[in-house]
C-alpha cells in the first residue's frame, strides 16, 4: 500500500514537474501576446530561420492578398496581427502598418521633415528594417535618426541623429537587447580635425530614447551590415561586421573585446550564430566572389568603349556610360556597373582624368590590354566566410578563426546557417553549401534566376527559400544533398528579404507586398 502510495506520489511529482516544465517551456518558446518571433531583419536574432513554419513551394493559388506599397527596401516584420515596414512617398519617409489577415494598410506615419540622404540607385532611403517588440517598434532612417512608435502608430519618442556619409546610403537596422536599443552608424565622414572616421555604435534607453553609451569605431568607414547578438558560455556580445574587420563588444556595457581582420571594403551580410561560434561573410568590392578574380571581363567591359577599333582605350574614348567597372557582368549604364560618377560635368571630367592616369602606367596616352590586366586591383581584403570561436581578446585573427572559405561569397544576401551547413546564394543563381565543421564545400549548384540576388535566403521549417531580383522563388530542401523542391516565377522585382509567419510568406516587390498562405505544393 505504502509502496503504491509512494508510486502515486512519485507519479504526481512527475506530472507536476512535467506540467511546470511545459508551462515554462511554452512561455519561453511562445512569443508574448502581441509579438511574433519574426520581429527584426531576418527574423529571430537575425537567423533567417522560422523552425515552426510549415511552408512548401508557393503557387499562384496560394496568394492571399497583394497590397500596393510606397518604394523602400526595408523588410516586412511582424507582430501577432500586424506587419510593419518603411518607405518613401512624395519625398516623405514613412513607417507603415498593415493588417496581417487582410493586407489592409492600417496606418502610415510621416517622419518629421528632413533632408533625404544621398543614396545609390541600387538602395533607398528606407532600407533599415524596423525592430518590433510586444507593444512597440523602433525605426531608423539615415536621413532622420531613430523613432519609437506603439503598434497603433502613436509616437513614443524620437531621436534625431546626424546623417552619416555612406557610399550607398544607410542600411544597418536597429536591434534591441534588454533595455538597450542599439544602432550601428558607420560613417565616411571624419571626426573634427582628424583623419579617422566618426563611425560609432549608439545604445539608447529603449523606453526614453536617451543615449546610454556610444562606442567609436574610428577605423571603419560606411558599412551596411546589421549586428547580431552572440550568447555563448562566456557571456553575451554584440558582433558587428564593418569594412576590414569583424568586432565583438561586451553586452550590456559595449566594451570592445576582439577583432578579426581580412574583410573587404564592402560588408553587408548579417553575422550568424550557431554551434557555439559566430560566422561572418563579405565579398570583395564589386561582388567578386572568389579569391582569383578573372581580369578579362573587366578588360572586355572597358574595351567596349574603343570607338576607333584599335583595341586600345584613349581618354577621349571614355564617353557615354563609361566608368571604371566594378561588376563587368552588368551592362554599362546600370547603376551597379562601376564607380559612381559626379553629375556635374567639370567634376565628372576630373574623375575620368584621374581614372585614366591611374591605369596608363607608361604614360603613352593609351590603355592596352596587358597594361590594364597587370594593374587591375579590385580593392583590399578578400572574399571571405569564416568561423570564429568564443573567448578571444584583442586581435584574434590568428588564434580564434577556426576556418575560412573564399568561394562564391555573395555580395548582398546574407548566408544562412542551419545546423551543420551554411547556404549562400550568389548572382546568377549559384547556390553553395558549406559544412561548418571544417568549412568544406558540400555542393555548388545552379538553381537559375538570372541576374542579381539581393534578398537574403530564409528557412521555413527545413526548407530553404531563395528569391531572385527578377522574382524567381525557389524552394530547396536543406541538408547535404541538393534537392530543388520547386519554383515560382513572380512578376515583379524583389530585392527585399521575405518575412515568414507559421503559414505565411510575405514578399515585398518594388511596388507591392504579397502574402502567400499555406502552400498547397509539396511539403
Ligand atoms: Ca581606341
Ligand atoms: Ca599606356
């Protein structure tokens, strides 16, 4: 009897702790009311992964609604029942809220009147993605600064900030950590009376907008990467990828702890966390994806301007859309083709003179093929994906980098890490899978989608979703064996990383937000 009684008691204890576990488990994993885990650029902690999503290959029949939107490149982010993003309309910067169920625009809030920042035609003045909490959201515009709203669009506070100077315009998104709202503002402008940059990280009290600390980054110039929070056995760090190096800062204090060098001038991708490590990537300027750059396409792009057909280029042949090519695969005149040119004719002439002299090493008044190819350098740094172990101090490039990989590094899309594999999508639709234990190539496949890939890949459950700029949506099964599950060609240009609900895919094109419902295709 006693025995049975004690068994019953044990069983009770088991059930109780089981229930307590369930309760705690659920309150830990389920978002609080009003919130959704896809609350920031690339979803939960920037991972790009929604493990609870069950989405297969979308088809046109799965389209639930389609809502016209002002222009902008910020990503849609979610609360339980709303979608938030930013845009620009009639020269007004806007924060916009839509209803998830219907796609109806609930409100648009204008940013106080401000001068719009200079931005490259491939970007926009509404590129940073909002960060959403249970009751509030935070938006950053390089042209204005930071603003906090509640979910009804009521402004809680605003913090105007000087506009940084940036090669392409601002892109780094705000990030909340406990009571801190963190914004990286890397800048091409110098500090007063100095040759070092004004670049800095700002941490604000998210309740009031008051600045709690700022950490200067004097050796970084403009960058476009959003930082990531890295929790490991030895604490929490803010990992910031900037041009030249990746740096770790303690949280919540923001002390600089370590750096890894070797990155190029262009750093765009968000660092990834997993397997106890941080992974970061950057291509070389112009999107050069591999260590050895083939100089021939650059020469071919240049000699296309050879008007008199002598297979040499003179200064007076540098006409029309001529500029120094960065991405020779693009047509001249495309905004990404080469070095941006000043509009003012006098300044433009001076810049062309400078470009010409730099490559005419023997000063004979011509560029010829050998001279051009010998002198072609494509920025410093190298195309790089690397894994960093925790616990380092100071410059840990030699001590804490576990491996590096230098092939097929995308220019704009962030890679994505799921379990033991990293997936990267490059221009021309080349998908590379890298193993995280040694940094080894697992496969390299062409999935189609000609042209650029700008949107970052995401994972719904175990399915990798890739979207090309030309609107080709591809779904690939994750794992060591490549399997393309299906594709859908949409009519619209897509440069924005999609958002994932449990049963929904939200895609922002140049002109619309599209919502796809539970997909009827293969799982
Ligand atoms: Ca010529
Ligand atoms: Ca020459």
